């Protein structure tokens, strides 16, 4: 192919017309909206993925069809770059541009411009691998995506119904196959083998691990968790809950990581299952987020979120680098966002370098790459640990001088295999947490007591145009609308331990308000007062003013 296959594209594009009056945007989670609205977007994403592959010399590009923790009618699509990472930021704009081309002819013009501007060599091969979650709208959307691949003559591999992190793993495994950096066998089975083998080595010789309850959010995580349970055998008994992947409307409904984190409650479906003191965790709809929790002896709910996971894991890795005699050569660092609980930021920054970045995995991931070992987690439970290429090299060549050093070194090496370093991965993170709990002899109680969470509250404000809100300082301060930040500062000052910030969502048409304070009632009050200020600022309808408490 030396020029675009215009006729093939035209013929298929006409079957996926873009309706007028809708604007699509490739945001922090790719394109995401009601599933039935995405047909034209899928077709165009198929073409774009093929072009990205050609631009990168035929490397395999991933495409994941999912809307993660969103309700079932929503769906979405995102692209995965060759090393298993999120799509390069510059291409987000190309994706948005193609998705919004109003007609087939306009699409062709946009494609021609893209090929020319980016000097895409069309004679290169195009290779893609794609998958979807369990949403009912998935199969039709996959068919539109496949039309995009077909139009471009791409070599496309269907990975079927699987989790987002498995798709990221596959992309990296395919692109490193047969090289010295081989990431593992390029199959779901290869993924399960890699994680479970490393896990078994890490917990060998430790006391039996008590059963763990997993809320699978009635999503694709249920399928993978079941396969994982088979690989793990009796090393860790897994009790799978919320596995109704075929029940309409069940996905993420009153269950899953987002439900738990946002409502700060036990999913009602677990109330008759979970025993006091027993550990449980929730995955989200595509199994890249993980939240742990337990009920204490009085039946009170305790949440162990992404910040608690980061604290647990980072301290363990630091101890291992010390025991291995590598602490002067390997620096461990943390990356958080403004949503990290103030309690966690205080605890962690007294011990390790901590960086705060804007919301969105790509920001966390890139910042974590600057450390030798970078631990990044969003409070909502999305995160992973990155080992730099130098660190991996050090671990493989280091000569330990005592048996204790050798054991710690082996643990570190096994950790690099249990952790999915391409992206946050609920099942991989779950195994990681279980390793640390087993090594530390912790139950949820000891883990929870690492530090105390400040009471906090997240509120959504629906505004006419969220783009009026602009932030700085890793989203912790507003620069626009002018004057609003000063009002917020004035308000926050009146609350003990108060902190609040406002930012436009990257995935929903809302402005988010986060507040925390020393006591619960104050955190709630502060959140709703700030939400009220935001609402008044944009002249919202007084009848719909956010007003849970005021
Ligand atoms: P937005 O909608 O931009 O707040 C949400 C999450 C992010 C991230 C993305 C991608 C919160 C407050 N925000 O982004 O952390 O996970 O979705 O899914 O949790
Ligand atoms: Zn997700």
C-alpha cells in the first residue's frame, strides 16, 4: 500500500456514518459515552490504530473496548501503545479529530492530512490486537472496529473478552516476543502463568493464607479471577462474588471498586458473605482498579484504598531493597494525585519522595518512570509499580553477599513478575497485596493502622460548561473562573485539617469537588459548601443547587 485505500474506506465508512450534533472527545480514558452512540467512533479508531502501527514500523497496537466502572449502557474505546502503555498524548488529538469528521469525504480528507503531516509510510504493515469487556453493546462495537481494520488491511488479532490489563500485557508481550526483554508468552494463559508462578514463589514457606472474598463487579474480572483461582490452587483460596456477567444491568451496579470507593460502603451483596476480620476486595468492570476492605468485630466497615495499597507496597519494597543491600543504589518513590488522602501523603512523604501529578494514569505512569522503582496509585485503586530498565538490569546482575541478601533479591525479582508493569491491574495488585500481607503477617487491621485516613467527600457538580474550570499545581488550585480560588481558600481556612479542590472531570460532563477535614461532618459540610460556590459561580439553577447538608 503506498496510498490510502480510499475506495475501501469510503465503502465501509458509509456504513458507520457520524450523526450531526454530537462531539466526541478522546479523554483520559479514551472515548467514552453511551454504547449505542459509539459506532462511527469505533470504525475510525480501527483506522487510526492501523495508521499508528504503520507509523511505528508495524509494531502491534492495542485497542480495548470498555467503559470500566461506568454503568452498563456506557461503553468506550482506548488505544494501547507498543510497550503496553496509554496512547501517546499527541495522538489523542488525532483520534478526536477523526472521530468528529462530519462526513465520509471529510474523513478521507482528515486521513490524508494525517498521513502527510506525520509522514506515515503506508507500505509498512499494520498490526493490532483488540479485546472487549462483558458489556452487551460490546459485540456490535467490535464489528465496527473490525470494519476499520478491514478498510486498512490490518493484521488484526482478536483477544476476545478479557480485562483491560490483560490486553495491555498482550500488547507488550507481542512486541517483545523473541527479544531479550520478552515480557512473557503472548496469551491470556501466559499472563496467568506468569503471575501465579511468581506469586507461589513469593509466598512459599509462609503460613496458609486465609480465604479472600473478591467482588468481581459482575464484569469481565469474574472470568479472569476464576481462571486465576485455578492456577493458584490452594496457595490462596478465592471466594468469587458478583460474577453475574450475563445478568442485564448488573455490571458495576451497587458493587465494584468505584461503588465502594465513592460510597465508602460495603457492597450490599457481600453483607451476608463477609465475616468480621475477613479480607475482601472489589474489582471494577474491566478489572484495572482494586479496593480492599474488612468489617471489624463491631461490623464496622474499613476501606483500604489505592493510597493504603501504595503505603503497604512501597514500605515492603523499601525493606527488601535494604535487606538485599541495594538501598544505596535503588531509590523507591511514590506518585499520587490530589485525590490522595492527606493522611497518606503525610505518612508517605515522611518516609519517601512523593510527587503529586494531575489525574489520569498517563501522568502517574510517566512520573513513576523517573524513579528506580516507582509506586503509583490513584486513591480509587488504579495503580502499579514500575521498575526502571536500569533497576531490572541491576537486579539480574547483582551478586548478593549473604543468604539473607540473596533471599531479598529473589523476592524483588519475583515481584517484578507478579506485578503487571504495563498498567494498573486489579488481579496482579491483589496478588501483590496478598504477598505483602503474608510476609508481614498482617490482617486488614494492622494494614489499616499504618496511618489514619482523613474523612473526605467527593461531590459532582453538573454545570453547563466544565471547560470554564482551569487548574494549576497538579489540579490543586483553580486559575479560572477568576477569583473563585480565593473564595475557596477563605472557606477552607475555617475547617480544621481542611483541604479542598475543584477540577473538571476528564471522563464525565461534570466538575468534581473533593474535600477533607479532621472530622466527618466537617468534610461533608466543606464539600457541599465548595460545591455550592462552584454552582453559584456558573449561575446554575437555584432549585438544583448541590445541597445535601446545607
Ligand atoms: P475524572 O472523570 O477525570 O475525574 C476518573 C477518575 C480518575 C481516572 C479516570 C479514568 C477520580 C476522582 N477520577 O477521572 O482517577 O481513573 O476516571 O478512568 O477517581
Ligand atoms: Zn477500570
